[in-house]
């Protein structure tokens, strides 16, 4: 059980943010040991073969995310300073982590250091950029094609919880956050198993971070000098990977043309040109031409996966087909 005493100053500085870098960390943990009956199984089945085919060297990243997970070093994914950071900003922060903070984080990890962790301890100046490069390569294969969907889920949760905070204050907010979290008016309790820790307020407030891949548990960060953070599963996680069936909007077809509207509506999952041709009945050449136009308009993005290029809707594309709610 983690107990955090929050003062009025802390409660005045409760904020929300999502974090692409943390989703990298949490998703690696899911790939290493999928929870029983994991709702992420469709993603695991799609991404696993891509990563094996690409043969990325993720040794250090994997070593820093042990399973079972007693702790993850805070420097690997520090709390974001803005509510909607992009991965580039967060990786720049990772590359700039003070070397003594890297070593402090590694010192706190239980068990013996792996060879990759020992190399980082000895030479953070070399290993931090390598770690950031590995994270970026992993992101492009495993998360970037799905980011519009994940980001939309987190944004909707933040809007919902901000509404709860406005309507009923922190008591209403914490009552609805997660079954592992409770609030008695003074202390915030997080029901971590095999953990007994009490934290006193440092007046830094509290950051609440919805995370698609943290489900079904809650992660906390209380290491100085960072703002205390709770990472929890957002509402609607059960529908994250559910394919949607949508008829082509007549209005969308009138603007884009029926074939391009059909392609855009079909991209519920990242797909290759060949797969889209099979699904839509169009020729590969026609699909390629239409995707080029949609990409030029900022409605789809392209992501390389080994020998293949996968296409996925961008945030703008998601909004246009009506998947996301404002």
C-alpha cells in the first residue's frame, strides 16, 4: 500500500497529461508478459511479428523494464511537463538526463545489473542516446501506426475526469479513478501489492496520466525531483482494439471521392497497400495513388515495418471519419 499525504497546495496543482514515452515503457512490459486474457491481444499479435522481423536491439530497454515489475527507473519515462507532449520532446529530455540521476535510478533497481545496464552505469553519455534511438525505432514499428487511436482514448479520458473534478472536486475525481485508488480527504492510497510506503507532501502537486498499456494496474512515481504521478487505465480501454464497421459517409465521398473515402474509412487498423487492395477490391496501383493523395492531404501517415509500409489514419483523418469525439 502506498500512502501519499496531499496538502491544499498539492490539490491546487492536480493536472493531467498523457505521455508517448511512458506508453513505450508500458507496452514493452505488456509484450514481455501479457496479462492473462489481455485486452491488448490484437495489438500483441500484430506487433510481435513485426518486431521479430526487424531484429531491433532492444536489450537495454527491455532490461530496464523487468517483469514481474517491482520498479522501473524514473529517468526512463519522467513525468511530462506539458499536457500533450510529443515523443521527440520526451526523447530530447531523456537524452539530457543528468548522468548522476541515471546511476541513482539504476542503484535503486533490485537484483544484479545485466551487462547492458552495467554499460549504461559506466557510460551514460554513450548509452542514453543509444537508448533513445532504440525507443524511436520501437515506436515507429509498434506504436506510431496506432498512436491516433491511443491518443484519442487518453484525451477523452482526460476530458471526462476534468469534468468530474469541476463538478465534484478531488473527492469525486479519485472515487472514479481506479479501484486501486482511494482518498479519505487527506491521504491518497494506492493498493500496490508487496509495497508498503508512506510519502509526505513536497508541495509539487499530483500528475494523473491515463495510459492504454498500464491496464489493469496502476503505476506510481514518487521519486524526487519529479512531480508525483499516478498512471492508470483510461475509460473505454476494452474497445481500444475493437474493429469498427462504418459505412462510407456520403458527405465524405462527395468531397474526397468514393474510392478515397472508402480507403480512409477502411483504415481502422494499419494496413499495407496490398492488404487494402484485397479488402477494397481496388487494384494495388489505384490504392497506392489514392493513399498518396490522402497522405498529401495529411489524412493518413506511412510507417515502415520491415519490408512493408503500413498506412494509418492521422489525427485529422480520425476526426474526419468521425472516430474521435471532441
